[in-house]
C-alpha cells in the first residue's frame, strides 16, 4: 500500500487533495521564498485524524508541514522536501473559554477573528493580544512562533502567554505540557513542572504538531483610549519608545515610520520623505477602570511629551484615533483589532516580506539608523514597525519590504536587502523571530555550538524519521 | 455655476506628497462629492496655503478642481496655519472658531475665500464623523 492510499483510507478521498491548484496554493506565500508545492494537501478536522495521519507519515517517512492561514512572512510553510501539507483550518474548536481563570484552550485553526467574537460575548469582557495581522491568522501559530500582539508591551511576546500544550509527536503519540501534564482541570501555567513546552515553541513544527494550546486571556477594562503622536525626528521617536513604557500607564505602544502612513493613505509606492513631515507616528493605548483614571493617564502622557518638547525634541500631543478616523476613515484600520492590513496584504505588487527582530532597547537607534541606510541603498522606503515589549525589557524592530513578486529581479533585490538587514541588525543584538530558513543559514556559523548541537539532538530525539517540517531550523547541511 | 461633480482632486506627485497633503486631499475628495461643499469650492480660484507644524502644502483651486501640491504658492488668496493637532480637531469637530480664539489656528487672506474655505472645512466635521462611523 502506498503512503497516499494509506492516508486516503484514514481521511477519505474528499480530504486528500492532489490537484495542482490546491497543491500550488499551499506551496507559496507572500514572500520572496521560491514556491514549492507539497505532494498532497490533507484536510484535517479532528485530533484523531491528525494522529492517524502522523502515524501513516511516520510509517512511510513522508514529510509533514502544518499550516493554517499561511500569513506568516518567513516561508515557514513552504515544503522544503515535498510531502504532505496538513491544512489545519478545520481543527478550529475553541475547546474551552474559562473566564474565571482567564484561559482559553484552542485548536490550531482558531483564528483571531473567531476568538475575538467569542471574547466579545463575555461579561465582563476579556481579551487576548492581537497582532497586526488579518483576522484569519491562527492564534496558535502566532503563539507558537513567539509572535507579538497588542498586549506585548506589558506581557511580552505571545509565547509567554502560553500555559500548556497538547502535542502530537512524530510517532502519533500524545503529550501534554505545563501543569496540564498532571491532569489538572485548569491549564493555569507552564510552571512549576519542568517546562517541556519549550521543546515546541519557535521550533516551527519540527518537533511535533501542537493540537491544543492553552493561552492566557486578560481583562478588557471599560475605559480605553487609542491615540496617535506625530514625531518629526528619529531621536524623539526612539527616546519616547524607550521611556514611555516606564511611565506604566500604557498598555500598547508602537512606532510606525512615514512610508506606513502613506501606504495607509493610499500611496502604493511612497518614495520621498518631506523633511518637514513626521518621520514616525506612534500609536498609544491606555485603559482604566474609571474615566477619572483614564483622564489622569492622559495627563501623565501629555506632561511627558511636553517635557520632551521643552528639551527641543519635535513631537506633538496625542491625537485621538476618533479624530483621525473622522478626518480619514482609512485610518480606522489601526483603530480596532483584529485588523485587516489590506494596504500591505493586497498591494498591487503582490510581494510582502520583512526582517522582524527582537533586540535590546538600548541599541534601538543605532540599529534603526543602519537598517534605514540599508533599505534605502536597496531602493526600499524604510517601512518600519518598532515597539517596546514586556515593559521595555526588549523591543521589536521590523523592516517591511513590498516588492514585485512576479519579477525575479525584484525578488533577488529583496533577498539581498533582507540578508544585509539580518546581518546588520544582529550586529546590534537584534535577532529575527519567526526565523525564515535563509536567516537560519546566516545564523548557523554564529550560533553557540552547544546550543546548535542540543537543538539538533532534540530534533533527532523527537523526530527520528525527520518528517516534521524538514528544512526548518536546518543547522546541519545534511538535514536540509 | 460649475457643478460640484466636476470638482477633481489631483495630488501632484503622490509618491512624494507629505502627510498633510495626503490627508487634505482625502478630506477634500470626500467633501467635494457633496453639492454644498462643491459649490463653495467652485467659487474659490487661486492658491490656498495650509501649514501644519512644519509641513506645508498649496491647494490650487480652479474651476476644474483642486490640485494639492508641495510647490510654492503663487500669490495665495488665503493662508491657514496651525498645529496638525488643532487642524485635525477643527476639521473633525467643527470647532474652528475655538482654535482661532486660542491661537492654535491662524487664518490670513481675503474674507471671501476664507469664508468659502471655512465652510468646506467645518462641513467636513459632520461628514467625517459619518464616514468614521461607517468605516
């Protein structure tokens, strides 16, 4: 019996797609990564189906690539060695929503849009960190890949919000991590047992396929305000991003550079920065239990900004998002979460990629300066997202490139730019998250040898047949 | 009398236009689709300078429409100046007079063009709130 016949027996013919269009759809993303179609696309709807498919794949040594929305920007779900792409969008149950303990247990296909709708029905309302990505994005994927969200200023990257995992291992067996491993009814924390959850975080599906994830929820306070601040120079921006978290009044803070504003306003190819216009704009969110407290928080923020102005930094007072949306309804896309960033995702040039890094706030300005010079040298406007994380313990610095995806010359240009950005940002201490394969190659020679060896041994232990998303975190040539 | 529907908003070199010009262009685009604002715009001929913070744009009104450009104005018929914060609030809330009284906004120029300009801007408040709710 062939592998395909075996899996058709498990799932039924209707859930095994081998036609070229279906395979092609699963073999590409928005990035410069070369498309590579899987041999088949398997639609998985239940845990039992998932386990049986993994058993079949292990028996026949067929590579498996888990995928939900495919909205990550690292080519992480493009099969490196063919095999089967597991379409997990059908595993989309919110298994439990425990308002009392503020934890949700979800399957891989649960999207931010779906979870937001459910959370909105709770009284009092709870929320989750929403990334700047479309509503169809998988909550689990963003957590497992240590992505970020709008609560990351306070609570860190979303991997930190994970309390426990249920994982299908490479032989089809099942395990649970965190306090959940003891069979406790509420997956309240990854502590105090040894944290085996780390074996599956940011491993990009190379150690197992997570079938359930327990994720922390947070109170949604009744009074909240989102506002934007225009900063006319980089110095003001970087200083505010470093210092504002320490006021402990904000629950979200981020800086976007001038090309982002122009893209939002409908300019497809922003080219020139008027020296008189703001170089960055920040978004600030604050919230409180009462109106009075909310107003006091605003006073703290405006006093801080006035102090910066008194020192000669060019930065304006906050403009409430309601005012901006009334001025230009398109700006509403940054007002509520989850949001659809159509100006990036549906850009006529079709290609979207980034070098997204985490690094120290103290090196923000130097890294930003060098990154801007690199982007401009390669002919890209410096489209930057910058935000402090976890109270200012580290920061995100992300350079976004829009390019003509159907043009090989432009894809080559973006590859050169990204490679240079990756190296330069690393010199400043900034490390790529959702690390694409091409970045792993660049990191390989720089990684601590002990780390690289243990990582490889861990993968060999957990996936002796090398069927789990091979080609990702390929630290040794033979594993590619 | 020129029809409001003939009014066109053209951005001179959109790739190089500053944030102020882009915001104003979008606002005028929506405003001038309304007949009343269109009639006010049709009575404006000449250059209006808008300065917000350090940004500056010229709104070149003609019977054909409005050109938003970073080129210097040719004998401006009106100048509107203030912080972007004040300008945004005035346009969205309609509280133009309040910002003028506070000194956050300054108007200079001939009375008639200023009156037409103010009519377009103040009307933008209601339209903006309506669009904002729909967004």
